[in-house]
């Protein structure tokens, strides 16, 4: 561990940072946070959405803070050590023992106590581009997903709030489509993962202008598929939908609570209902939930009233075993380990489109979607994952009430 009086400062700082990165990669954490406080520096890891102080890294002497930050910047090869008053981004690649080369994304931000750094271990992103894994290896979800992204034109949207996994799912869809010999351009803010067989464009500041310029240019380049990381305003929304109408496939994420709400969100942005109805084909929505630790989960006995309250039928209650969390060494006594995406899928039917164009409200559209059998809801998926022993009743409740 570091103490304030270092004999061989450079060497010890180098070793400290090396050890920190190695520990983070080995412990499969997603983020490493180096946070300056008033009198000390705090290192925290983030795993399964929970921040914690790794053993042996509590309260680093503040006098060493700038050396640690400098060392990390040096490793990126691009970040400026002489700048500490404005945010910087960088990447670093580090060889970690037998694991081999590991990529980390690095970001700094100036705080009142000095520069704070967050490093994301790209390898430890539990989802990355593997759609089967993201969809929890669920055959129904995988089949529905693959069938609907196998299209030559129109628009596919990925909805959810911030931190819902929507961008991850969108990227995985692009990755799946890119297995075919197609011209695919992505416009991302920022590019987080390299997707093979695609041309990835990163937009930076002045989002609106550059994003649209890039999209307009892409449209002239004979593309088959365009992926725009997020629809944030009317201009980009319009661009995406026009693209889908012109004969190629457009994929994008949009920040909304669920799939049906996405249609109305586009209207709020100023998109005409007929344009939405004639281009949007498929909407996937998602939210992350704590997954039961598969090592220590145990059978749970719930009352029939409790189970019926979340929407289970008497038959389902009789036929399934339910589980709850317990806590063990593998999950740090949390009872949960990892997170999984609760998924919603909506295929737009003709009846739905007609109702939407004719001014139908959320309730009406939802009713039609369910009647047409094209709407698999977050509640449906939460119940399926509850019955499958992946989540507990408490978590399932968040999606069904
Ligand atoms: Zn456990």
C-alpha cells in the first residue's frame, strides 16, 4: 500500500497504478474511480452497479494524488498532464498477466479537490456485443429480436432511460446485422465499442450540427444501414425516419420509459404520426434488474396472494419454483450478482399504426398491441425471469405494478 513517504516515488506510483488496474480487471469490475477528497484520495470500484472501496485502497494520502493521475495520463499516451482544469478523454491498453491486453477508457473531470478520474474496463462490460447473453439466452426473445432486425428498410428503435442498457442492445443489433455483407455506417457519441464490418464515426461537441452533417453525408454514401446512437431532438428524429423511408435501415436509441411511449415521444418532438407509423417497425425497450446470485439463491415460499398480485395465474404458481436471495462469499453477501436486462419488444401492427395515425392514446394503442399479440411487455419479461429463478419477487414487482 502507498504511504506518503515514498522512497522511490516513480517506481512505487507505477507499481500502485499497475496493481490497481490488475486488481480491477481480475475482480471483473466495470469502473475504477479515483476521487480526490479534502485530505485524502478515494479509490472505488463499480461492479453490478454498486460502488465499493476495494480492500487495501482506503484513503490514499492526498499528496500522492497528482502523481497517480499523471501516471494514468502517461499510460494513455494522449492525455495532457499540464491540463487539469477541464475534462479530458483517453484510452489505454494494458497487458494484465495471463489475461493479456485489456482496453480501458479514461475520463477526467476537474473537481473542487483536484482532478477525478474514471476508468472503464471495456473487457469487463458484461454485455458488450453478445445479443444472446444480453437476452439471457432466452429463445423466444432471441428469435423475435433476430426476425425483426432482419429487414432492409424502416426504423428500429431502442428505448429506455439512462442506464437501461438500450445503447448496449442497439450496438448488439448492429453487430448482428454486420454479420451480413452490408455497408453500415454508425454515428456515435461517443464510439465505445468497435463493431467489426462497420464504419464508425464519432461525433463530439456541437452535437446537433455534426450529428446531422454526418448523417446527411452517410445518406449519400450508398449505405444499407445507418446507426445513430441517440435521437435527442426533432432534427435527428426527422433524419432517422426519413432515412428509414428512403430505402435503408436506420437504428437508433431514444430515451423513453417503454416501447409504446416511444411513439408519442416522437410526436412530442414534432414528428408527424404518419411518418412514425410508416417507418418504425420494431421497438425494443429495456431496464436493468439485479440478478439473483446463482450460487446461493434459495427456494422462496410466497403466499398465493403475493404471487397473484404480480399477475401470476394459479397454474403458474403451482408449476413453478420461486427463489429469493440469501448471500454468500461469491456475491459479497448481497444475494445478487450481476444484472440482467428486462426486455420489452413491440412489433408494430397495421391496427396499431391506424389507431396511432387516427389520434389513439397510449391506453388504446397498448390495448390493440396486446390484442394483436405483438407486444411483449416489461411485465411479461419480469414474470418470465421471476419464474425462471433469475430475479426475486421484490424485483419482479418493480415491473408489474
Ligand atoms: Zn451469493
